[in-house]
C-alpha cells in the first residue's frame, strides 16, 4: 500500500510536466515518452528495493534478538534428553497386574485391570515441583486417583497419595447405581481406612509397586519437559 501511494504521488507530480513538453516539442514526443517511462521504471525499482531492504532488516533484527532464546531452549532440550531420568529404561516388575498407558502431552499415566468382575483403574499425576514451601520428601509424593467399579454400576473412588512407606487414602467417594454420589465424609475412621488400604492391596495397589511407579513418573516428567521445550522452540522459530 505504501509503495502504491508513493508511485501515485510521483506520477501525479511528473504528468503535468509531461503534458507541457508534449505541447512544446511534438516532434520529440516518442523520445520523451520513452525517457519518462524509463525514469519511472527505474524509480519504481529503487522504491521496491528500499522497502524490501527495510523489511529484510527488520526480520533480521527480530531473528537476531530471538537467537539467545533459541539457543537456551535448544540447550535445555539437549540437557533434558541426556539426563538420567530421560534415558532410564523402566522395567515392569514381574507379576505387575496392570496395563500401563502413557498419555503424551498430559501429566498423567493410566493403569487398568479387570479382576473377578471388577474394573480397577488408577490415574497417576506428576507431583509438584519442589520449591518454596515444598521439601524433598513432598517431591517424592505421587498423587493418584483409584476407582473400583462393580458390574452393577456402583463404584468406590479413592483420592490417594503414594509415599515411600505408605499409600495414604485422602478422600473417598461413593458412586451409587442411579448415578448418585453419596455425601462426602471428610474424616474416615482409622480402622476403616486401614481396611480400605488392605482392600486396595488385594486389588494390586500395593506399597511394593511404589518404586516402580516413582521411576515411571520421573521418566514421564522428563519426557513432558522435553516435549514442552520442543513446542516452545517450534513457536519461536516459526
């Protein structure tokens, strides 16, 4: 649009002069028209070159300003992919009863199995990153939701935290046949809580699988970090 405007102004300023020349020197009409066309053509090329150079310079300045970010992102991708967690091979323990499903792009890993007419499912979440207010022990916590569904449509839903020496039941929800959710009880008696822990252990949610789950989540965290950095790099370089 800017080039068109400049050309329009340039042509309008030259045309009156051309009319006068045609009137005074008709015999040189052909020569003058050719010269005018050549001058305008050369002027147009100069304008195009100017705007092209300005645009190219602006793009180079932006690209140059982004270089430190691109280098930092690529360096971090390399570091993450070469880390012990990223390269570690997590071996499934013998007799592990669950099917495992990673969910790329999400902060979860899913476990599922069927046992004696029940469907047992667990959703593991990446723990919070250690920082202000969080100690190393808390960083080892694995939040997980566990559901035990019956054929009649009822189910128990446990909100738990797996720690190195215990699987803690934080909350318990009851889903009834008609889809109703039983009122939530914030405090579960200790003997009931211990009985439910045994209930989950029989169904495969045992303390002995903590180390395996911890390894899975460490590798998951590394993979998701690398994936996030690659998305950042793709946007920056676009």
